[in-house]
């Protein structure tokens, strides 16, 4: 069963703000590895969108950017690092992105092989 991404973007029209809707699979890593990953968001609104916060659900995930503006039709790549140290097994995490138009969640999963 797959996880669904959540959005309450203005009027339920999340198509005006492109973001990954399927759970991103980061694969399998050894415990202790730092896993870099990214996704792209795009503003399809006719106005500037202000992203007021990029909030990972866990201290194990760090965002390289916190706040920014997206102009109409502009895209931005958001970079993250997942620290697998102390996280053996399957991990399901959320990155919540807040805008003045609403918020959306991007989900990812990663399987961490425990240290021996």
C-alpha cells in the first residue's frame, strides 16, 4: 500500500503548484550513511508564491533551504540529506512545505540495513 501525498493548496487545486505526489523511494542504504536527495517544485500560479517554511518531519532529515519566493512558472530544486545513523529498518518520512497558498507534504522512504 503506497503513501499518498497531502495538500491543502488553495481551493484544493494543487495542480497550480507542482510537487512530487508519489512517495519517493531512496532505496536501501547502510546505517550511518548520509543520503542526499532532491525534488523540484514549480509555481504554475500567475502570482509569486512565498514558501515560508520547509519542515522535515524528523531531525534525521535536513533541508538546505528554508524560505524562498517562486515567480510564476519558476521551478526550484530543493536539496535534502537523510542521516541513516540510528534508523535501522524501513523509514517513512515527510517533508512539509508551507506557502501562503497552503501547504503540501512530500513523502519518501528508505530502507536502512542495521550495523552489525
